[in-house]
C-alpha cells in the first residue's frame, strides 16, 4: 500500500488497474458535462425556513448551501451521528486502525466533494491500491496475480480473454466501447443512452463480444459487477467509469467520515439527532414533520428536503400522499445489499512480497487489509471483507457469532496460517440497518429513464435529494450534488 501523504498520479492509477496509457486519451475519462453543476451563488432577501431530513452528505450539503445563502435551516437526523452511509469504523480496533463501513473513495473528478474538502482543509491520502500481487481464490483454485505470470483463469474464456484477465476484459468490453454521450446529462433520455439504460451490464458486455465466462469472471472479481443481469449499463457506465475514473481516486486521512463530521461541526446546533421521521404533511402554506425520539414532536417550516433512503422513506406517512408516479418510482428503485466483516489479527500473516488483498468467490468475496500506520507487517491489522448483492442480504441476517465463524472459516482458506492470530471482530450489514435498509441505490435495466426524473421531482413543498436521486448512484459525489441541487431549487423559489 502507499504510505500516507504520498501521491499517485492518474497515470499510475490507470496503470495499476491494468488499463495502460491508452485509457488516458479516452474521452470517457473526461466527462466535462458531468463536472459542471452550479451552487447557490447569491444571498437571499427572502429567507425561508427549511427542514432537512437526514445528516448524510446530501442533507449536510443542502443545509450548508441554504444556511450560507441566508436561510433558516434545521436538520433532523435519526441516528446519533452524521454521515449516513459514510461511516468509518474505529471501534473495537486497536489505536491507529480503522476501516470504512460505507463509502470507500473519492475522486479528483468529484467537483463538489473537492470543494468542501478544500474549504474545510481536510487532508487527502492516496486510494489504497495494491502495489504487490493480489491473491485470487476462484472455483476452488488459489493463485496470485501481479506480474508477468501466465495465469490460467478458471472460467470458460476465449483465448484472448484468458490473456486479458479481468481488467483487460473491462477495458476491452466496457471502457473502449462506452458512448461519449454518457458525459451529457441532457442526453440520458435520448439515443444511444436509452438503449444503454435498457441493457443490463451483462447484456452490454455480451453485445460487445464478451463470452459468458467473461461476464462470470467480472461478476466474481469486480464489485460493480455483483449483479450483472440486474445492473443498468447506463448507471454502471456513468457512476463507475464516467466520473470516478475521470480523476485520481483518493481517501481522507483518518477516515472518509472526516468530511461529514467536519460539515456537521461547522453547522453546529442546527442538527438534531435521534429524531426519526414518522410523518410529513404539506399544509399548503407550510410543512409539518412529526418525529419520534422519546416523545413525538412536530417541527414546522416553509419547505422540506428529504434525503432519507427510499426503503426507509416508503415507511413514512405523507399527507397528501405521494403522486402515483413518484410512489411507483420510490417503491421500485433497487438497492444493493452490502455486508462487511472486520477481523483484527495480531499481525499480517501473508508473505510481505504480496499485498494481502484477496478476490474470491467464497461468501466473503473480497478481502482488503488495513495495516497499522499503513505499512507495518509486525503490528495488528484488520482484514475487511465485502460481500455485495443477494449473498450479502443472506449473510447479513446471520447472528454476529455466525458471521464471525463464516468470516474466520473463509479467511482460513485464503490465509492457511491465520488460525491463532484473530483478536477482535466487527460486522456491518447495511440491509439490517433500520435507517438504511440496504447499501447504495442500484438501478436495474431501464430504471434510470423510467424513474429518475420522478425521484428528483418535488412533491408540493417537499423536495428530494440523496444519492438515489442522482445518476451518480452509490457515490459520495452523487449525494453531495443532489443536496446542492435541492437547496438551489428552494433558494430559487420566488
């Protein structure tokens, strides 16, 4: 792993993914239209009272923009902390160790995230790309990949696909073929993007010439391929390639939750925690929001911005009821289940010549090591596993003891000498979190063109934000942009 404070160039990033210098010239990586969105740039002379529901990045961005423009803002948050699905896990690990429980990375192409990060003086650190060989455990076979070795991938691939490997396949069938139009939001409901959205990721790959074996290999090795037949090709293209790879990825030193925590600190006492929303009423002249947090409370304002994840929002009473189209969109917009486990070990148990990262088709799926000080091979480390898709929902329902046994049994397959080194354990199943009920939103084929505009549309005095209202689904940038959009909608009202 890179030491904290060192920098990697975008060229190094693409090379580490096996994409080569050719990708630098690919227009897909310079989505200028995606990078252009406006903030509120003036002060109001008609201050509005606004309730923001949720202190995740979308809610914090909305509140920040409105407050700075002179509006009266209050945030109601169900949890006892800010950040939502941006959550850095520090306890129960030893001092100096942490791992991400939610959103994993930023990108230099994330204009809104960079604005806030720079504004608050937060320290960036390189994205933890493996520089040494990676362990693979697929179809019962274990091997390492990282050099010029001739790997025999245990899938039914063409001769060319065997030579390309996972990232070469991604480049050939996705990166080199995506239409330039994905960089222009105004073209989402026009060709060729309508057809792109109608296709699943699996269909798109096959239409470009990929074999069934290549699709299966991508599903087993790439997190964005967790559910290839249920992933909109358009959504995948824009979120996972169009913007994220438009710049060098990075994390925040000390944890990605440094951004929401700093925003919350700056916003101060306008955030009210442990306020679970039960009802949203539009009276015609204002709004009333009923919350539970001990005793029921009614909060009144001129407008509301709801950033609540849809599966949770669908349990809230609206008066008047949501329109049929908005209700249909909110009830049918899919989410991706994600379950993570974290096992602290007394020291890394793998050869220092390899990275310790493991990609598997075991229930734990992917393994990412977090070392003390980022580099120590003699001090405690945390092995984070991440399972995505339907299997994540299944294992997420296990008890903590069952999850621990499963994780440790699987890790013992990948690292045969790990027994006796386990110290502490933690797990996070987002599908079981009552304030999320799932991981990131994950539109399927046709969902973007069918539902996204309805998800973004206001309902009377109630406006909506959250990564689920952005084409940049499952990203911190999408959340921030959606919050800024909703704030500007209210600010611009006469």
